[in-house]
C-alpha cells in the first residue's frame, strides 16, 4: 500500500485540532460573564415556571370533558398549544435582543405572555415578526438593535452567553458567528437537531418568504437546505392558521432521511405534519422491485399524464338509448337524454361522474314512468268522457280534507309520490346493477397493469413513445416499481376514489396520512432535484394551490431524468410561474473539503458556483491507495480509527452500489451507503471507498459531489490501485 496527500504527514493518525479554543479572560470579564449568566438564569427560571403553570392549566382543561361538540376547533387549538409547550423544555430561551431604545426582548422556542392582566410579551416566539432582527440584524443594518445575545442552556440551566455588539465597525458575514461555529463543531449524533438559535440571514429570508406559489431553493452542500425547509414548515404553521388546518406534507428522498429529521418539527412544537417519500405516498401501495434507469426515465416523463387522461376518457360509456325495467314495464331513456346527462358530468373523475350520472338517470327513469302512466290514463279516458265526468263530480262531492289524493283520485302521481318514486328507483338493486354493468367500477392497479402490458394500448394512448420504449415498458413484470407510483396516483385521481370522513377527535395529520386525495396547506420537498416530471404532478395534486417549497441542489441530481437546470426540472409542472431563491454559504462542510469540489462539478457539467465555505476544520482530506483484495479489511481498519478519533460522534462509509454488500459484511455498526442513499445526511467523518467507481456510474460525477460533502470534519478516500 502507498499513502498520498495528508497521510504522508501522519494526519490520519492524529486527533483533530481544537479550532475555537478560548483565550484566558480577565477577572473583570469573568465577573461580567458570571453576572450575565446569573441574569439569564433568573429569567429562564421565571419563563420555565410560567410554562409549567400553563401546561398544568391546559392539561386540566383538556381532561375536564367540559367542552361541547361545537368547541371541537377550540379543542384542537388547545391540544396543539399543550403539545407545543410540552416539547419546549429544551432551549426554551436561546436569545435576547437589546434595543437602541433600551428595550430588552428575549427570543425562544415558543411565545409566552406574562401572568398579569395586560398579558404583555414575556418571551417572543422565534417565528414572530418582532423576533426577526435576532436572525437578520448586522452591524451594517442593526435594525434598531444594540446587541444580540445567544444564551446557551442545558435543560433548565444556563451554561453561558455569547454577546454580539451590533455597532458600526463590528461587521461579520455571519450572524452570531460564535454560537454558529460552536454548533457546527459539535459531534454529530445521527439525528438532525434544530438550528433555531443559529439561523443566518439568507436562511431566514427563505423561511419567512411568501407561501403564495412555488418557491425553488437552490443550495449546495452544507448550506442548510433541510434545516431551512423544516423551519419554514414551523414558521408557516405558526403564521397561517389555514395551513395548520390542512396540515403540511414533507417529502424526503428516503426513509433513512425521514428518520434523520424525524424529531426536528416535533421539537419545534409542530404536529400538523405528514412525512413521506414519493414511494410511500399511496396508502396500502408498496414498491416491490427495482428498475433500470432507462425505464425509470421513460415512465417519469410528463407525457404519461395526458396518456392516462386519454386512457380513462376512452373507458367512459358512449351515449345510446337505455332500456330499463321498472315494476314489470320497460322504459326507454332516449339517446339524446343520455347524451345530455353524460355531457353534464364531463370533467369529473370517472367514478364521481358515474355517481352524478346515476342520479340523473334515476330522475330520467322516474320521468319516463310518470310519462308512461299519464299516456295510459289519457288512452283510457278517450271514449269514456261522459262516464268519467260523472265519476269526477262524485269524487269531488264525496272528497273530504285528509282523504285520497293524487293517483287515488285521478290516477296521476302527486309531487310527493313522484319524489317517493325517485327514492325507490335510487335504492333499487336491479337499477344499481344495470348502472354497474353499463358504467363499471374500475380498479386502479388492474387498469394500469392492463395498459402497461398491452403494446397496442401504449401505442394508442402514448404515441410519443418509440417502439423500443413501448417494448421496454410492456416487458416489465409486477410488482410495482418506484416509477409506477406516480402513474398509479394519476390514475387513482382520474378515477376519483371516495374518501372517508375523519373519525371524531382525530388529528388532521393522522387523517391526511391515510387519504390519498388529501389537499395539504403546504408541501415541502427536500432533495427536489431528484423528482421526475410525474412525481411533480403527484405534488401538484396534493397542493393545487401551489403553496410549495422545494429545496435541493441541481448539481447533486442523480435521478434517471435528464434535467440539469431547475427550469427544465419544473417546466412541466409550473411553467414559468415559480420563484427562485439561493443559499450561497456552506456552513457544514469545511473549506478543506469544498476546495475539492470545483473539478468534480465541472466534470458533472455544472455551470454553477459551489457554495462558499465559512469554516475550516484544520484537517486536510486524505487519500489511501489499496489493492482490491485488501479493500474490505483496510476499510474496516480505517473505520475503527475514525471512530476512535471521533468518539461520541458519527462516521459513515460511502461506496459504489456493487461494493455495498461486501463492505456491510465487515462493518456491522456504521452506515454503509451509496452516494444516493447518503444524500441529505452528515457525519463527523466520512470515508469514500472507490471514488472512481462512484464517478463511473450514470451521473457519477454528481454522485461523487454528494459523497465528498457529507462530512463536517474529516474526509478520507480509499482508492483502488
């Protein structure tokens, strides 16, 4: 074996340098620091006590059972506030703003008011407009603030404070640089934590942006895309009650990623959230197999939306005269009446259109029965006018109020009797069977399977596909692959499933999670660059109002689609009606690692500038060359060394797909992932095994860009030689 780069100097065998050590402070400064800590401890104690009183009060009110049915909306609000306060024990208070006018305002995880009658603000919620200067004020633009203080706590104890004067000449490119860098240097735990106390200005701008249309946020590695997306969810739920009433959908790239972020929103007090991947959006539908990149690309194209619409339209019944039997008599509904009824339900989903048509058919049949009865009565009356006239005078003479009416008198049906006839027709099983046979119930899965396995149908409804592409699609066996899920979703929407009402007292997120057709107040997508055009259609169906936030890095795209710009990626879904934002500063990935990414991005065909790293870890990335036969053993040894150096933190291994099984057999206690699987994750130290193999895969240079940027401290590469 031979070593290159930093390993020649033994860097791989030494502990990382401590970058932010504190210089000795004077006695006066120490006294001032202790006084500030004591001051903030007193305030934290008062806030914790206020929070505890509110929790007890809400618990008593929720358990009293005194709320009436009409107060259900208030009950939901009380429950939400109760859950929010329960989760706010950690970092309840984390900031303070001292205004130029002498006002002092504390910022925390939730908002609290004082106990007194006026109920003035005791603690500002970080999402409130008044708290925004905590994230955006700088020495260049102090926004009326003289000082920002970061308050460090562990549970109910104040550990320290970090004061940042907002005076001219004290400019820095970071807001709260000390607190931010300290947080970035902490060991990784394998789970994402909130960054509510260290958000930066460009991040805060995205979090508080309008939610009136699609917002596409481009951000390279380490820019905090996921943190921004999740804190935006919390901000929107706090600011817009309508969004909270409908819940927010968070779409992530993988179940592993969703587990990684799982506690962030609950920690911020948010429960009206459904998390899923595109593969898990359909209740009771599961992906059962993988698929080739070629097939995934074909079935991800936007053309399938129109193809499926045409397919379902072709299944609708055509106008013709309908012959129905009622009480032993046949009645004919003319083709013109059937055509009018069909035209009136156009544009509705297949099954809902059938329901509306059936209702009209019941009326048409009732009218036909009445018309036939009236015709028979007219025929009977001809030739018997004198006799019937005497009978009518006799009936009128003998009729008393409350006596016979309608058909009992003249054989004609009254309005009440006609309505009763319509009801009996609607409830008649024979009529229902006729409607079912003429306009049958369709199963989404069977219908899609019939289309995908029939080359003639594919050629008819998807004429844009080539003969070779049709052959590739029709050759795929069951069960469902990932690219089938958006097609199933589109078809289910076109068929129009009937959703059940929510059980009493159910949280909105619990109900939304089980409903394929639920319309969300907002959708957040992480790693959005991976979505196919048909997956974007899935998103639109769940948020037709287009209140959507999509974050990602187009340069990290590894999916089978061919998009290389955001405009290409979202054109089919949004056209030109979307807003772009960009995160330009890399906080997580150290400068030593980001310096490696320029050549990789150029080979990936990117024209973007990589984000600017604002921190250095002091550890140069290193490379080790190893023979293929020694790969597994060497990897295991290096991982043991990394785990020792980063004790209390995390280590991850990234490798080409064809080496994953071999490496997992010797690395049972660390994650071993492909570049795609590692997307969105971070570790203190990352080991790239066979980076040449990663780059050789389809879109491999994009994958290598992902793999290089997963560490917060140390990066090692194990190359084959």
